[in-house]
C-alpha cells in the first residue's frame, strides 16, 4: 500500500520476523515506521471486543498484525533486505 510517500515492505503476524525486519533496516540505515494492529483491542460497544467476548477460540499466532513502511525511494532496497533476512 502506498500512502503519503510510504510503501509497506513487511506485513505479517510474527513478532520474531517483525524484530528481524526492524533489525536489518536499522543495520542498513533505512528509516522506517511501524504499527502494530490488535483487532481484539478495538472498541466494540461498551468495551473492547476481547473484553466483551473473551479470547476463547482466538489463535494467538494471529492476534497482532505488524506493518513496516519505508519511504518510496528506499522501498526497493528495503524489500531486498527484508527478503534476505526472512528467507535465508
């Protein structure tokens, strides 16, 4: 997704992979932004969906989504490094 001169170079559910991506981008000097999306923590009616319905049946491996974005000018290099660290 391209949004305000940024492009997503990683979108996933693994905190370990998210950490690897951030480390390689830091090491290579590529500036990035990140966000962590937790749908179970979103407000739904009088409380959060987890608070209203509990977490029974939720797969903990897919509880949070991790997104890393870089400036468009850095996207190609960042994708190369992300691919190298995740598929080595």
